[in-house]
């Protein structure tokens, strides 16, 4: 009897500990998923903020936001089953962020020279249940344009302690999509170019015969202001873009060729409050499985 009671106490303690960790890692209403350069400049000395520059080259060493840590893009993707850019295991993700000083209490602010590198990094955090993150609107380009200081100094980093638990509901699989094709409740967003969407050819060696039936196209560049601006469109305009493609009450599922560009439409859907999934294998996986596609400009 005493042993049973002890087991009950231990189980309750485990649940409570998990709840406390989740509470520390979850976003709060006063932590928006997009922050401005002005906001970041006023929070650079906040020890709970971890600024990350995601890159695939050596540009970090050419100048970065003071205190920013470099995250190589290839640290947050993995090859699996013939697919080139799958989400890594929770353990790999935890290692990538812990060595940059990210802990359960940290709020990660990410930027990159190309938006989808930052959004892909934030998707990986979302996947392991770390909800305290944001994208820096305008990134380093906007930071420099405003005359803010940059540095080549690499900050000293104390390794973090990050809890990593896979959140499979953040990912859509081919089986999940085929189960929901033609049924209410899911809106598919194709984050590829016009040629890929209509099936008119290929892009950089990525052949396309069309799009997943019912998918509506939204290129990630359309989320940003016109011209060469690195800034996102205002929230109302972003809402209009999604409302034109997503039925009210639907879960959004985004895809591209490998889940890189689609991480940006995933992130903005998340920012706007939609329930959302990323088809991680994306069209590369769909095509390899010889699943149905539709050519032409209509969904």
C-alpha cells in the first residue's frame, strides 16, 4: 500500500515537472513571433534572449549583430530515405541549439540572409516543443540600413540545457495528406514558383509535373514588401493573403520541394494563428511515391 502511494506521488511529480517545463518553453501573448530591429536593439542585454544568425556560408564572420551566434544551416536538416532536407532527430536539434547557449528559458531570435533559413530554424525549435522564439523582421539587412552596430566578435557562449520532445503534430506526412485530400478541414499551400506549380518544367534540377490536387500557390517572397525590402508585409495584408487561400477553420499544410521555402509559409501561418503543419518531405517525397498531381494554374 505504501509502495503504491509512493508510485502515485512520483507519477504526480513527473507530470508537474513536465507541466512546469512546458510552461517555461511556451510562448506568452506578450511574446510575438515577429520582432522589430528596434525591439531587439533594446533587448540585446537581456540574458534570456539568444540571437542566432542562420547561414550556409561564411557571412557571419563578415559582420553580425552584436551577441549573435552562428548556426550553420546544415546543422538543422538531415538526409533520410533519399530525401535531402528532413527534420533531424530531437537529439540532433537539441545539440545544435544547446551549443549556442539555448536553454528551456531562452527566447530565440533568428535571422538569416534569406528568410527561409531563419524560418526553418524556428520550425525545428517548434518541432521539439520550444515555443519561445521569434523572427527578426528585416534581419541583418534592415539592421545595417538603420545604421546599427555590427561586429565580427564571436561571443563567449555557455552551453545551454534544452528539453527536446518531438511534436509530431507539427509535421504532415504523405499518408496524412492523402487521407485528407478532397475533404474539408485542410488547406494546402504550395510554396513554389509558377513553373513548378503548373508543371511547366523544373527549377535548379527539381522537376515538377504540377501540384498536389487542391493546393493553392503562395510563394514565400509574396510575404515581403514590394521591391528589395527585407521587411514582412503588415499583418493585415498577410492575413488577406492567407484568407484568399485557406478556408475558415482549416488546418494549413505547407509544402515546397524539400520543406525549405515552405517553412516560411508555415511560420507566417503560425504567426497568424492558424493550426499548421509542414509537409517535410514535400514535393520531392510526393513525386517519389508517384502520388497524383495536377498540372495547370487552378487548384
